[in-house]
C-alpha cells in the first residue's frame, strides 16, 4: 500500500523510524487543510496543497502507523485519525495516483 505522510512521520522528525524498511517513493502533495495542534499536525479535507512523503509500506508497518495515529479500523468513530484514500501528485513527475493518509477526526468532533 502507498501511504502519504506529513508532519512527525517525515524523514528526520520524531516518528520517522516507523517507516524504516519501507520504500521511499518521493515527495508529493495532496489537497487538504493542514493544522498545527502544537505537538503534532493534522489535516482535514480542504483546498490547499499539503506537502509530504510517499512510501510503499507493508501490512506490519501499516498496523504500526495505525497505532501511532490512533486509528482503529474496527471503530473509526472512536479514533483520533481516520485513514482515507486521496489523490497524491508526485513532486518530480506530476503523476497522480491513489494513496492512503490520515485525516483528523478530532477537529471534526470539536467543531460539532
């Protein structure tokens, strides 16, 4: 599975070790809105371009990322983030393809 990461999972940041062993595909962007919540960032659906990194991850790494992001596939409504499919654009080639990334549920709950 190809995953788009931003914030603390990016190379050189606090949680980048979760992606060691995964194949780095390059830099890319998605359409979303990025927020800074202090100790970590989050995204919601939006109309700006968010820069991040694309990785090909295995099932074990995906489970680790789900745990880091507080995502429970069996109980998404109780999760901090949800994993969704979005279109990413590769920075070096402008190629578009489907990837998964983590959107916040927290801000949606606060706004309700």
